[in-house]
């Protein structure tokens, strides 16, 4: 190790935030010669990051300790093998990982609330964490935006790291993969790019729908992907739809993505939405009553990200005004969101959507017809009206041909039971919820 670099490190350690220092600066290795000091970065991510954020500071420090005699140069490499295999730069005695995994430490299984809508995806993710490369490979988690795909994917990464801190795990958005590949092509370093990805133990690639229409990236990813699978390294992918439905994605990729286990995440039901809110509030150190959690869950049916946004707003308002978080207070704090929701989802369009879905007439829903082919959709529509609007039971009864409020209460109860017992009903309800919430 260069003694000049040793001195620089000691100084930089005091001047750069400690997490930054250990992630980005400590893994650098220094080689001196020909009036230059070359800092070897273990991979392109570290190289780019250091160049962008710390280069000037490092240069200034080197200048100071070398009395201006050394020019700073940076490249990818390691002292053992200058043309590195990127992932293998951790010294045996070191427990510190040299590859930043880009994981959000808060996305764990502990902070993920289980519900019917995500049960399978969560169970499969836990299996993968326990048996990387062996359980399901690739694991593909798909579903609409904001439903917890990234959270689960990163929970796998965090779970694996907890068991094995030296595992090489990398989380990347597929756009980033594409950008890096383009950069590698421009810089003639595509071989380094390839060898880097092919030595990763767990590769987590988010939102693979972004590969659509990008042929060269698909080609590169296909080969990387095959190599990893052959070596039994784990690949986890997320996508906003079932890959077969992505236009502009090569057929061979579509079929390969389906080789392991494709699992879907559906929009959470109201109970799960409320449980997620309570969990998020608890993590934020805020006491949220069940009543308020259900109130927000009922008013924000779309996705968990929106739900979290609403909760953040309520908490911030309460902290700002010093008021207690009651249902009344929450109603005020979310006033604009609620009226927007009311405009988007009302009993009228619920009735139209349900009638359309079950191929019956809207008028049937308010009629006296008691045939099951009509009563079931009627109950579903009542239950959706209760879940998605702020109307009371009597108001909903009124909108369905002047029925009594107890009929609406019973309808909601019946549909809840049926969703548990009958997967077709659960699927129909989820489909309707999805089409009404977007
Ligand atoms: N079941 C859950 N329990 C706890 N938090 C959840 C759950 N589902 C989603 N979230 C939270 O919702 C937010 C959005 O989730 P995430 O980013 O994982 O969605 P996504 O499906 O990857 O969306 P996109 O496709 O837009 O990237 C995150 O903050 C995540 O923690």
C-alpha cells in the first residue's frame, strides 16, 4: 500500500461521512509509479461514484501529501489482477463487501406485511432467500406499480446478506443495466462488464419491462442470465406485467423468464391495506388507531405507494399542528385526495363496471330480480361501493333500488366469506378492484 495513500486515507476518513468512506473510498487500492498515483476501483459503480462525488477531494489530498508530485488517475482493477473479475476483489481476511449492493436496508421481510394478495410472492421470496440458486430460478415477481415488488426483491437481497455478509448481491433497475451496458460499449469495456455480472451470486433486476425494444441489451442480458442460471447463481426479476404480454421483448427471453417461478402480486384488500398502514406508522414511531387505518385504507384503494403518501401527509400535518390523529383530523388532512377519489370512483361507475364485467344490465343491480346470476353481482357491487366510496350503508342501499342498510351489511359479509372460500370470486373481485382503482 502506498504510504502517501495511507496518509490520504487517514485524512479523508475524517472528512468524508463514515458510511460513504467505507463504501466508496476504503475499497480503493493505490498503485504508484511514473509520477502518478492510480487508484483501482473494484468495479465500474465504485469508479463512477468516486469520480462523480469524491474525485476533487481526493485529488486535493493527494496533491497535499505528495507536494504536488503525483497526478491522480483512476481505473477499474485490483492489485492482484489488473484486468479484474470485478466481483472478486474482497480480500480474504476482510468481511467488508467491496461491491455496493444498492439495497435499501429497510426493505426486509419483517417490514413487509403479508396478505392474501402477496402471500405466494412472499413465500416464494423467502424460499429463494433460504436456498439461493436452488429453489426457484429465476424468480419473477410481477404486478402493477406500487404493490411491493421492489420491496420483496430487496428483502431477498437483505435476507441473503444477513446470512452471508460476503455474498455478492446487486440490485439494479433494468434501465441502469442498459445505461451501464451502453457506457461499456462506448468505453470498449464490454468484456469487463460481462465478467462483472457473471460473477454475481444474486442478481436482482427491477422492472424488466424496460428492456422492451432494446435489442442489444436484451441480447447481453440473455447471455448473462444464462450463465448465471447455469452456474446456479440466483436471478430475481420484477415486471409490471406477465412477461409474455410485453411487446418488444424477444420470445426467447419471455420463455426463459418463465422457466423458474413467475408469481404475481395483486392489489391488497382493505384489511391488508390497513395492516400495512399500521406497520408503516409503527415504523415511523406513530400510534395509529385501527379506526384511522381503516379510514385511510378505505379511501385510498389504489396502491401501497399512494397509501404511504397519504399516511406521510397525515403524520406531517399532525406533527405540524400538534393535533391528535383522529378520523376527523385525517379526513381534513386528506381532504383533496378524498374528493379526487370520490370524483374517480362513485356508486354509478361501480355499478357500470360490475354490470359490464358480469355481462348484465345496470338496471338489474337495482331491480328486484333474485336470481343468483343477478344477486351475486349486486352483492359484489355493494361491497365495492362500501370499500371504495365514503357512502354509508343506508346510502348504498338506497342506490341499489332502495334496499335496507342490513342488506348491504350482509352483502359485504357474504362477499368477504366467498372471497376466502372461492378463488374465482377472489379473482373477480381483484379484477374489479383493479379496474376501478386505475
Ligand atoms: N405488503 C407490504 N408491506 C409493507 N410495505 C409494502 C407492502 N407492499 C408495498 N409496500 C410499500 O409500498 C411502497 C412501494 O412498493 P414497491 O416500491 O416495492 O412497489 P413496486 O411494486 O416495485 O412498484 P413499481 O413497479 O412502481 O416499482 C414501498 O415503500 C413498500 O415498502
